[in-house]
C-alpha cells in the first residue's frame, strides 16, 4: 500500500511585500502544513531592493519570476502571480496554496481558490488588511517567523499580553461546551480558535504552544489525565462558579 503523502502546496511569494529575512521561518512553517511542491517568487530582481532575495533563492529552491517595472504604479508582478495561481489551481495537482504577501489585492484570489475546495494559507505582516486575512483558511504573521537575531528595526513588535487572548479562548470554549463549567480538550479548543480567527497564533502572545498560552493567562484550570488529552475549563471562584 502506498504511503500517504503530505498535502502538495504551491508557494507563491510577492517579493515587493515580503522581507527575505523570513525565508527560513517561512519554509519551516510551511513544512508543518505539507510539501512545498512549487516555490515561486515574483518581482523585479534587477532592482537593488531585491538584493536580499537574490542571495537566498538557491538555498530554498525558489524559482524567480522576473517582472520588469516598465510603468510606475502598475504592478505586473501581482498580475503574473494571479495568472500563475489560476493555472496551477486548474491543473488539479495541488491540495492548497501559500500566498505570501501583505497586500489586500490578493483577497479575491484567496477566496476564488477556496471556492475551488482548496486550502489557502496566508503569510503577511500584522498590517495586512483583515479582508485578506479572513479570506485564508489560516493566516500567519510573518513577524512570528523572524529569527531572534534580526536587527532592531526588523524585530517583531512587542508581543500582546496573554490576557488579551482570554476572551477568544473563552468564546471558543463556549461554542464547544456541552454544559456550563465542562472540561473541554485543548485540541478541540485549538480547532475552534482556528475557525473563529484565521490569524490566531500563540506566538503573537509570546507563547510557543497553545498549552503554554493557556497556562500563562492564569484564567483556566488545566488537567492532563495519564494517557489522555489535555483538558481545560474556566477557573472557579470561591463560590464554586466559573469566573
């Protein structure tokens, strides 16, 4: 029997809106999702601004799609990326797409690919408009992919407080709880969080994993039965009711 293969992904990078400093973290993140079968990047690589990308294309087997900037204000790179995405989608060879850009112009592209029944994973900065973020099945902030050694000006912005994640975690729990104050598995909470907010990521709150974030908030009881899954519920007040 043939071994199950990881989902085949087409990775399309908008070089004009993406820093080359995320390259290592980007492909490490994509490897958690599936196989980056196609790796293409779009931009004018004759421009000095693309020097950073030119230096790492080979190390990640990224194929550059050269688009000369003949006319100011007209982005031929974006148009070429969209055309390639549609061609790849109609080939029927891929299970999903990774669109790497902070540009809201790709919102309709993401929606169209999902209408075809394929997954879309977006990668962009925190400034990325909500329309594009929500059009993706999951959206990962590229600030969370930066290495710790980047210069101060490129460093990820200050992490959000863990307490800011409490309302969203509670909302996810409310949607899956069978009864008030019930224990719910952490895995189910994580799945519901992804459905509620495509850009939810524990790293945004300074935690490597969801379990670390839940613990850091201090708002939930945690139970890990031997041989079972981690479960959580709201901490109870002195009167026995959930806070």
